[in-house]
């Protein structure tokens, strides 16, 4: 282990774990984090803000009889660490002390993602140049563009996880994000567009498909196109979800309710459906934290578990859940490596990483041609999903489908339904699997973590569309 990075010795970790079990805890765990972060913001033709900070801290978790004690400290002195461990141990007050196993260091199986130009080590001038290039390209893309905001952030997170079962593992996690928000105005109408790039990559990734010019053009084009868009007709109709960006719909409508804490608490509509059919035979859904360089990827999760590509729905049958340590124990299911936390101040929760609908066999053009009158949903603003599976989503931009062809642009369309109904009505799955923007962040219980989502072109045979009552 890197003692210089965290300022702790193995003996310090063992003492803290021992204190965690001193009051009868069944399991104790340490999560140590060092995070170096840089951010830049440009708007109104100037670099408006830059910031650099380094965070160092430790969280202690103790579990007994399904109850969790948690404490944290940004002071890694012996006294402060011991105080945190004793505080977390109070969940087990009155029990007989236990002894942790000796720590045995392990190395993550997967090699770190290669970075030719690590952003965290690049000079500030290089980052400013990338931001300015993105800003200028967006500002001059279309006369209707009247405001641009460009942000760049990079982070290098180093974590160390140790527990009373003898685990000791470290991980190094870089992250880069370049985002461009464009506001356009014409004839008194205002619209916005967003695009971005990044992931667990170096600055070399901001070239070709994710170049500053391409990101700027994508954001500005969306804003300008929306100025010409109209409201969509309302009613029941077929909906085709576009490849890539529509993955957020799957993330929200399905993914959260397959996180195992909701299942074990029986608050998810899926709580009693393992092994049962929940969708059409065309639908297969995975969550995969092992995808190289993806924003939601990691070599070990925040409990030190080696993650795996996890099948959730296979040909319409619910076969898996996203597990953390507590949920896996209660549900008597194997660990999948989905215990994640925002930082050292937070206990881990079952979370998505990179969730996607797997590719199918249909040509995307054939899917569109199969619809006489319907909606093609391209990009989403977000939505709300209840535990029952009922959802409301807003499509920021899309097209009408008329006689098998994409026609006029529509905007701000509402999709209403329930996830079980929609999964059963996914009658055609395209062969064009793609992922959405590598800029996503998911919130749950006050914790934010980086994620990615994706899907191929998908046809839902019927969905309630909220729009204009006049076609």
C-alpha cells in the first residue's frame, strides 16, 4: 500500500478495524480517499472561474444485525481515526468484542485505463485552450446562438479499502468532463442545447468524435433545431427511442428499481419478480462496471469487491440485481460489485454504473419504417419514477414519424407509463447499440456518482404521449 499517499500504515488500519469490532460488531470497514480536483468555467467571453482543491479523508463503517454505524474524519491523525472507529462501533454497543483477520493486500485484476495525456497533470494553459476552443466554436456555429457556457473538470481519486475480513485494496480513478451549454434565440423564442465528452480518459480523448468542435456543434445544433420545433400531438401511439441518448430512460425507469436495497425493502415493483418474465423476449439489460474508460467504470467498487458485467433482464426474464454487501447478505445473492459512494463521508449503496439495453437484431431503419404514425424520441430532459414503476419523462427533442419516415421536429414532449408495461411493449430492438453523453451523474439518497447509460434503437408499440391536443 502507498503509505506516502494516505499517510497511514497497515498497522494503523488494523488498529482502526479492531476498534470497529471492539463493541461486538460483525464487520468493520475503512474507506480512505484522496481526491485532487480542478474545474474551469467560461461564459460571457471570459474565463469566469477556476478552482483547484485536494480532499483527504477516511470513513469507518461497522455492521451488526443488519444495522450500520458510520463515522468519518478529514483528520487522519491516530486520535481522530480512533475516535471515528469508536463512534461507528457504537451501533454494536453491548456485544462481545471480535478480532479482525490480518490484512492481506490484493491487486485489482483489471489494469488501469491507459492515459496518454493525464488531465490532472496537464498545465492550466492547456485546459484553458480546450475550453476557449469549445466556446468559440459554439458561439459562431449559428447566428441564433446568443449565450454559451463551457465547463471543464478533471479529478484524480485514489481510494484504499480495508475490512475486518482481511481485505486491503487500492484503486486509482481518473475522471475528465468537458461540457457545453448553448442558448439560442430567434423571434422571441429561446431554446437550449447541451453536449459533452469525457470519462476515465486523458486529454487525448478530446479529439475526433469528442473534439471541442464536435461537442460545440452538437450542443449548438440542438439549440438551433429546437427553435424550429413544434409541440407533438397527444395520445396513445408507438414510440421509437433513439439509440444512445435514450439510455437515460432505461436508467431511470428500470435501473433504479433493480438496485437491491429497494428490492430487499420491498419498495420496488420488482421485489418479487426474480426469475419471472417482466418484458418482451427482445429485451436484455446489463449493467457493466468493467467497460474500459467509461464514466461509470471502476476496477473495484467502494466496498473493495471486484465488479462484473451483471445481467439484469435476459430475453424478458428478470435474472439479476445490483448488489452491495448488505443487500447481498440479506437476499442471499452473490456480490456484483455495485456498492458505491460519493466520497468518504458517505456509506456505500447499491448503484448503477454503466447500464444498457443490449443490441438486438433489427435494422434501425426498419424499426422506423414499421411505424405509420408515432414519435421518435431523441433526447431527454429527465423524469420522475415511483416505486410502483409509474413514470413521467420529458423528451427535450424528437421527431414525428409519419408513414415510416421521420418528419417535423417536436419538443418538450411528455411520456407517461409504467416500466413493466413498457418492457413488455418493446417489440423491436435495434442492432445499433450506442451510449449517451459521457457526462452523466446519478443522484440517490443525497449521493452523486458518475454513470453512463445506453441502448440501441427501441420500438415501444404503444405509449401515452403528452403534447398538444391539436395535430
